[in-house]
């Protein structure tokens, strides 16, 4: 790094904020060339299926994609969520692959070709990693004004229903000192009714997983109504039970019981780990504790919108530091093939237990991978949503 390495990050962050939305990559390249002697800089964004990293170039074309799981350095950095230094054939030069993430939501990788000596010392790679994080924050802001980065993530066209669902999500991950979240949807480019949502305050974390009935646009419209009704009720500051009741009324008012939206609602007290849950339908909850994964027994209540003015009640249980919660939609736990047994609880428990040391992102992805293999590969016949929470609790 240059002599002004203690201050260049602040200058770089200001330059990124001032850059036009479509010029973030070129601005990042110029900044890293000036302050880190970078010869080349490439931004690779994870596609919707989290299977490849796609370089951001001039649309409508992108460069060659990098498979996340082929053992390459960029894929390892993305999976491990940590910088990876790759030795090149050019003497004295290396490529540093830096995770681009925002509060635990993985966006992609920033690959920087630079002299090996620039990565030495206590601060070299750490400063580059901080720059990649700053770039990630600006990418999310830029997506309000340009489709460039959303389009660059796509290896094929999304269905309209999938477009609606992805725009509804809060992200695919979130992290703070008490917990880490990771989540995934499949089929990524054709999902219809499944959805997850979360929000956090200083005191609590609320998670919902919705399993909208039907397929395509019909399912997407139902889920959009349900999720926004839940958000509207939640933002009014009412209890978890009343959130379910008001969303139930909104769905019934629109569909008259012809369609319903099975939903699992959780509210976790961040200070104590006390969890309140309303089981309004088919999503199931599993807990991993002391290497043992078990389904959390809950009193099944009616899906949202099935009947008019349904009353809901919350149950509660306590989380302990180290616990892992996994929520799966019916497309996961009820998957069934005509020629074999159901995917079922056993496969879920075994996969959750086997991935206890993996990140929440990789646990969610492993469950979906197992489901895809169960169906023989390719797109899934039904929507599948998985949310994984690793609980640490407050110090």
C-alpha cells in the first residue's frame, strides 16, 4: 500500500459515493490502481441460484462465469466468506479475491490483480477487504437507480413471478452480534409462491416464511399480499398473534377462502433468546442443539386467509447460545416422488446435523442441493424456501 494507507480508505469511500451508479466498477478500478497498485479489477456477482459468479461488464453481455463449487479461488472466497490470495503465472503478482457483502448478505467477489508486496503487512488484505465491503454498500444503493447489477446477476431470464418474489425479499443473509441468518429460494429463476422475510430492532428479530398456494403469477400475487399485510401489521407495533390475525383478514378479504397462505412467524427477544412462534400452516421448524437436529413440535393452526377472522395464538421456547434454527417450506419437507419415499424429516435432520460447522448460507444451500439431487437434478417441481439462523446470544 502507499504511505497514505491510513487515510486512503476514507477518500475511496467518498469517491465511490460520488460515482454514477453505473460507474462503480470503473471507479473502484481507478481507486485501487492509485492506492494499491492494482493492474486489473473485476467485480463478480453471485447469480440468483448461488451457483456461479458473473462478471459485471457492459450489458447485455457478461464475461465468462465462474462456478462457485469448482474449487477455484474466487468460489472458495465466496463460500468461506473470507479473502483468498491466488498466485498467478506472472512473477511477483497475485490475485486477491475479496468477499463483497453487506451485513452478512453475500453479493459476490471483487478480484484484484496486484503486486504481491501490496498484500503484506498487518493491514494490506484487511484494507482491501474493507474497500470491498464499502463497494458492496454502494452496490445496494446503486440498484435503486440502475438495473445494471441486477441484470449482471442473471444467467438466464427470470419468470415474471420470480421477478416479483426476488424484489420482495429483504436479502439472502444478515448478521449482527447475536445471530447470523442465511436463506435461499429455488427454483431461483422460476420461483412462484415461497418467500421469507425478516426485520430487526434493538430488542427483537422477526422472521416469517410464507408458502403461497398455487403457481406462477397467482402464487406471487398471493404472497405479495401476505408479506405486505404482515409488514403493515408489524410496523403498527402489534403482537405476533395480531400480526397473523390482520394478515389473515387481508388475505381472506381478497380471496374469500379460495386461496390461503401457510406461514410461520417467529419473534426472538435478542436479550434472552425467548422465542414466540405462530404456526399458521405448512412451513416447518427444526432446531440443532448439541449435534442433534429435531423438529420443533408446534400446534398447527389454520393457514392465513383460509377462514374469516381466525384467531391465532403464539407458543414459546428458549434459544441457547450455539443453537441453529432451520425453517423449510412444504416444497422441502413434503417433497415426494412417485418412485421413492418422501424427502422427509430424516433427510432434513441428517443434512442439518452434517452442516453444523458450515455457515448459515451453506446450510441453506446444502438443504436445497440435497432436494435437487432427490429430484434427479435440474429445476425443482415445487417452490422451496430455506432460512437458517445461528444463534449466539448477547455476551
